[in-house]
């Protein structure tokens, strides 16, 4: 039972973290991210909730969703503060642009090959 609940929490946290990641990207990369990754993540999130519905009570499902969402938001907040203390604004913008263009190139490569 504990292993099932931990896997339920991991599935919720993983899928919600990918959903939350979409908000970091700019409009052009965010659109690609939304189409290819976020849609699948929402389906995974819903499937994890359905898995919880089949195996646990409603209280455990709600507690799991709240824990996962709070954990992801806290993680993003802590990581954002950490990155801002270690790097200046120009370095962060450069890294963000690099990851955005890498995502676009990766999707184009996937389509053509």
C-alpha cells in the first residue's frame, strides 16, 4: 500500500512539474512545449488521479494532489531564488534562451528524422 501511494505521489509530482515548467518558457517555445509536452503531462496527471481513485480513498487523493502541487511550487520557488543568487540576470537570460532554442531544434529534428 505504501509503495503504491509513493508511486502515486511521484506520478503526480512528475507530471505537474512538467506542466509548471511550461510557464518558464517564452511564447514561441512555450507553444511548442504546450503542444508536445504539456498535453501529455496533463493526461499523465489525470491518469495518476484515476490510479489514485481506483486504489485509495478520496481523502488520500486530495492529500496527494495538494502535497504534489505544493512540493512543485516550493521547488520552483527555491530553485528560482537559488539561481538568482548564483547567476546574474544576463546569464540567466542566456541560459533560458539556450534551452528554448534547444527545445525548438529538438522538436524540428524529431519531425524531420
